C-alpha cells in the first residue's frame, strides 16, 4: 500500500484501546512506574538501577546484536553469499540515519526484554519500499483497534529529532508501518511487560540496595556502642554524640581514631543473624531476577549449579536456550512483516550466531583440521573464518584416501568404477580360473 492511500486513515477510523487500563494508570506507569509490594515504584529507569537487571538486559541485548543479520535465498540457505540488493538487506547495514545496526539492535532488544514489546516505525519511500527503521520507546507506545479490525499505534513523540523522523506519520500509525517484536503474552496483540511481572522481585532487590547504601552512609553498620558507668547530662550526651558522629559517620571517616572521655568505653558488636540473613537475601534476589530474564548464573559471575560444567558447554547451552529463541523470533518477524518469502527468489532473514560459539584457538584449529580432512570444508573456507587470505589451490575439497562409495564390498560400485568379479572367476586369470579366455 502506498503512502498516499494510508494518509489520514488513522484519523478517520474509530479506535478503542486494547486493554482496560485507564488513562491515569497509563500516565502513572509512564512516569513513575507501577508500585511493588515493597512500596517502591518500579519503572524502566528504576529497574535498571538494580545491577542484576542491568547485567541481564545488557548481556542479552549485546549478544543478540553480535549476531550479524543478512538475507539468504530460502533454498540455498547459508551455502551461498547473502543477498545485498534488497531494501531489507540495506536496512540490516544502516537501519536509520543515526544508528548502526549494533546500536539499533541493542536498543530494540533491551526494550523487548524490559517491556515485553519493542517497536520501530518503518520509514518508506514514495514506492512504499522500507528505507529505515526508527526505534520507539515502548513506554510511549500504545496499541488501539479499529472497528474494522485494523490496528493502530499511538506514539508519543519525544524530542525534536524523533518528531522530525516521524513527520510523515499521523498521531495514530497503521500497523503495517510498525515493526512490533512481541514477547510472552496472553493474546496476539502485545507481550507482557517483564518488569511489571517481576516488579516485586525487583522491588526487593532495589530496597535491599537502598538499605545497604544507607548502612554505608551511617558508617557501614553500628560496629559497636559507647558505654559508661557515669550519669551524663543532656548537654554532655549531645556534645559527645555530635563529636562521635562527625568523627565516625560516613565511609570517608572509616578507620579514624577516637579519643574517649567521661569514662566512655567502646564495646564492639558482632554480625547478628539478621545481618547475615540480609546478605543472603541480596544473593537470593540475584538468582530470582536472573530467572525472569533467562540468564544462567555463570554469565553473571555467580557460582551456581553450572559451576562444575565446562565453560564451553555452559556457553553452548546459553546460546541454545536463550539466544537462539530470540534469533528465531526476530527472523520470523522480519520474514512476515516484509513478506520476504513472497518474492522471486524467496528470501529469508538469517541472524548468524556462530560468533557467539567461537571456541578457544586450539579447539578451533582442531575443528578446522577435522573439517578439511573429512571433506566438509576447503582449506580456504577455514582460512576465511580466521580472517586469513586465500591460498592457491585451497578451494578444492580433500577426501581421505581410505574411503570408498557406500556398499562397494557388496555391490561392486566402488568409487573408481571397479566391478566385483563373478563367482568362481579370478580377475587376473590365474590358476583355477573358469574363464576360457584366461586359460589360453
């Protein structure tokens, strides 16, 4: 559909919001976030203040961005060079005028991981071909339905640059002009916000973090108490409290020497069971939040159940169970949104995950040796994977000399075309041969 036929359609359509969230609740979520059971409001920015949330989102988004996207023919797949003369292939190189693909992918996938939805406006030329993708903050995007079943996205413009980029769209953008990546959801329209589902776990972690910060501000913890057998006047007690606070409170005063008077004695205190439980709670929240984001503990530097597994095997499991589902989701969404399979030839989006599975150098060299000697790859293909220039004669496949066609012993169909002699006939005509010609 051309850009002219879509002009003004969103304004004329009667639309209703897809959920029953009130306008007040929407602005509360957009501004301060939803309140958790701890009493803390969990917003997108607030959730990222928790180190575990930031580490999980950052790690998964960066790993996804490292998987280079490309367009491939459906029949040949990765056995041929990628297609470069297609609008989507050009978007994979330069998604918009401001971002590289890596930056675009990190931003979009972070929004998907935090909010369960990632949105990008599709900028088209006069012929309707996509020329760029502009990412949108999911907090400012809401989905509406038209009476005739069409979908529209209400986008809150943020800043002059984004307003200029979206100048060709009405306030309500039609569904065909939005790339929508949906996560786990209860309907086909939008995904469930991860930080809303996990807001209590994030709230506990954020509360523990703030409590630990207050402990540090007050001298890390009450390391002891001042005791005396004398009766102190109010003025003396206030003066000693101020002196002690000025000398001991705060991290910058840790380790300073105090001079006591009025018979005061310093009695140190040990860690109580409550203090120890506080430390255990902080560790437990790391595991709890990691479950929501599907990140194994070894990727966060925490020794867990996978501590005895080889690192290569653990990383392989992480790629298979966490990264690959993300890649499949993005590939299928690009195929569907841009109808890649309807062209001639039929194309498909492919995100190359092999960089994440790059093993240690000794392991790679051994794999290349096995691949070349078994005839699976040429020497130049192995050199290309290591960034080395091709060598003369390196484009020929090599096969082991001790191999033959399958079933050659039974059928006589060996690789060199040799046949099996008939029963009772010797191939050299030696003694015992039944061939009359050989007997002469």
